[in-house]
């Protein structure tokens, strides 16, 4: 079965399954989900815990050996397996065998990064869903972040104004751990009345994190202010200009696909909203000028013409959003 972060607490109050898989690249949410499973297991009498970090194929022998050995005192235990990537052939076989063994005194907790589409259909993942539950953890999207922060603030008995929540979301986007920590700090510093934007400005550092996919999506949607903010964040994080230019060119390519000359429909991996905005904007976009500017940015990055690559990327971003 599949679970979500919202349904996990209710599920654990009702039952405890033999195996749980928590996958995702959002450390705060994945960590909280794993903590909830561990707490439920302790309450159910699983008093011991073993942790295995699997990096190489040979590590699975240690996992199998540990699972085969009974506890010295006959106690029930949580066997926690942390993987940095795919388990490989050896890991797949080991996991399937362990999960099918039906050991009632062992609860398996498997932690992995985000599983790609191909990995989701692996035999060991199907075994998890057959005997237990899989909880894929997804990042909180920018549009949902204020609501997520509001719910967290209520849990901390913290009143935060809507404007302050918007500002806090802007300063911590893409970094939920920082967002949670900033809320905790505000809870310690709170006085009478709700937290205001001035309070947030005074106490919250700009901890937002972005990736080039967010830049491409913002350009497609024509969201100039957001695109430029994402671009500035990428520059501050030391992202390679070549990768940024790739994302911008990808957005232009997808927007061109929305024109009659390009086929009449955008073709990309971005969200439907951004693609629909691109379809509306495409007939008014100056693709010739944008392509020429992208080519100039490429020559600057390669050192063939003088100039500042980030300045040129900024101009390209602004022009693409105009």
C-alpha cells in the first residue's frame, strides 16, 4: 500500500505493518516520517533497533546475516536499512527474500533517496507494497509553502500574519529544514500578538534554495520577478552558468513548441500551468532575438567574447519573461 505524510499518523494509530519504505530527497519530512514509524514500533514492543548503511553490494551479506540472527534476549527489533541509491541485483534479491520471510519479530524500515520511475517498478518495491507500506516524500511546492508554514506554526502555538508567512515562505523556499528551524526560533522570540513581516525580516535569514528546473518553469510562465529571484539564488549557490543557460534554452525550446511553427503544443516536463502560460505567450515572444542572446551568452561562458556571463543570463531571463 502507499501512504502520504498526511495519512501516516492516522495509519500508525490503527495498525503497524512489517515493513515501511520512506523515499525522498526532503530530509525534514523523510526524517519525521521515519521517527513516527520508530515511535509506533517502540510502542508495539519492538525494543531493539539495528541500523545498516548500504553502500556496496557486499553490505547486503551483513544485512542478511543480521536478519537471520535472533536477538540475544529474544526481543522484537526494528531493522533499519539506509540506502544511498539503488540496491542493485544483490540488494534486490536480498530485500525480496527478507520481506517474504515473514519474520514477525522484525520490522523493516527502509530509507532511500527519491525513487525514479524505473526503480518504482522494481521487484523489491513491489514486495514492500505487498507486505507493508511505501511513503514517497515530495518537496512542498512554492504555492503550498505558506499553508504548510501556517500548519506548522499552529502546532507551535505561534500566531503568524499572512504577510509574514508569505515573506517567510519566500526566504526559505526549497529548504523545509530551515523553514522549520526559523519557525522554532520565532516561537522562542515571540511577544504579544502575531508575528509580523518586520519580525521575520529582523530574525530570518534568506535560506531559500533553487534549482534550474524552477528557473525554466518560471521563464515558461513569464513570471519575471520570480525567474530573476531564482536566477540570483542559483548564482549565489555557485551553480555553473552552463547549466543555467541549458535551462533557459530548454524553456525557449518548449515555448517555441507552443507556436504553429513549432507544432502548436508545448512539449516539456514542466507543470501544466507553466506550459499553458507558454502556449498563450508564445505568439508574442521574439524567438529570433532570444536565440541570438542565448548564443551570445554561450560565447561569453566559453570565453570567446568579452562580457559577464551572469549579466547576460540575467538579460536573457528578463527578455524571455517580457
